């Protein structure tokens, strides 16, 4: 009886291992990994485009720019210098922290792959001339997967902010 139970347990372990391995090697696993990358990228994009500190302003603006692709990249490049000057004058600091995110669309078969997400962030802002402020904000992000990873083609604040 013990030998039969041992053989059944071994067969169950082998079958579980085979199913696990097949699951990690399938197209579904690849799409799931790409979906997770897109979700993580959406959060990072929204943080990058909403975070600036006086002490790291140039690096923060570069991080924002590196998160973008056309058409948003061109729009950002047109206003970046004036935006930087305004931030330097005001000594503004804005820190965005992700709260949650979810993909609203995902097309890994499209060339290049595309995804859309909604991202909730906490935003804490202060400047030399204004009282500190905190709010929550939602962003809708439309992304394209480039050779350098997921980039935002469009990112817009959504209604429903506090």
C-alpha cells in the first residue's frame, strides 16, 4: 500500500512539474510577462513625468523624456526648456508616488505592441512661494513597446482626481 501511494505522489509531482514548465514556456507566459512589464512601465512613466526636485532637476527632466515616444516626446521637447526655467525660478518640488495601476488595453500581437493603463498616484508638491499640497491623481497612459522598453505616446490626467 505504501509503495502505491509513493508512486502516485511521485507521478503527481512529475505531472505538476511538467504542467508548470509548459506554462512558463508558452506564448501565454510570454504575453503575461509582457503585460506585467507594461503595467510596471506605466507606473514608472507616470512617476517620471510627475516628479521634479530642484536638486536633481536636469536628471528628473531627462528621466521624464526617456519615458516618452512620439507624439508625446515631440511635445515635451518643445516645452522642456521653458518648463525647466519656470521650475528653477519657483524652486518647485513635486514628488509622485504610485498607488495602483491596471492595464485597460493590451495588444502584444500589434507591431509594435501597444498597451493602455490607468495609474493612480499620490502627488506632494511644494515651492518657495506656496504652501505644500497633496493630492491623488489618475493618469491614462497609452504606451508603445520600443526597443528600449515601454514608452508613453500619450499620458493625460483623468477626471476623478482629489
